[in-house]
């Protein structure tokens, strides 16, 4: 509420002066409204939820070989993650086809995934299977980046498995280990 003080303040001397009105604004209602608005916005705000990706990891149980899915090497792309944000990829078995050193992004592995996926789909009528093998020299960010590339290129089937000594040798040969 606002108040208007119109008291003359007493008489001093004999001069007649005009009355000065002093104003006083009561801000209690405005403070109450501010707290109500703050409370409303805090309670109605949605907090950002962390985004997580679902990954299906293969079983390490080697006692049940009949439950493993056999996939032809000719429609399997292997991606080996190396150091310095570089990777090697090849289609088929290690050592039988020359690996290609590539980087991440739209002109790197993404382009290769799209092209080879289409090529394998046209040739065999089945989708490509991608095997991701992080090395000891790759960082966690590289694994997240390659999984992002799998989602961007809509690869239907991929797995993260352990790297073999033959593939470590390929990385060492190209200076990525």
C-alpha cells in the first residue's frame, strides 16, 4: 500500500509554506508476488536429463559356441581405434585386406560406413555388421564418437569386442599404437 503523509511537520517561524507531501511505498505485496513467481518457475521447470545410449555387449561365455552368431567375413567391417583420434578399418579378415587409416566425422569413418554399408547391402542383400575394437592407446572419447557414428549412419548391428594381437600389429605398422 502507498501512504501519503500530509502533515505540516509543525510550525517554525511565522512564514506560511506550502505543504510538501512525502510518499512511502509499502513493498510487502511486491516481495510476496516475487517469491510466488520464483516458486512457480522453480517447480514447473524441467531439469535436463542425462542422455544415455543402450549398448548390447556380447557374452564372454565361450562354453556355448552354438549360441554365437556366425557372420560372413565379407560383410563384416572391423574398426580398430588407435591413438591421436585416428582409426583403422577394413572389411573381411585382418591381414587379408589392407586397412584404411581414417579419422572421425562426415568425411572420415562416416563416409566409409555409408558407402560400404550400401555396397554390402547391394552385393549380399543383407546388412553390414560392424566390429569395434578399442586399443589401449585410444581414449574413452573415441569409443563414444564411434558409437555416435553408428547411430548417425543407422548401422543395424555392431559390437564392441577385445582387440587381437594381429590387429595391434596393424596399428603399430601404421604408427597408431
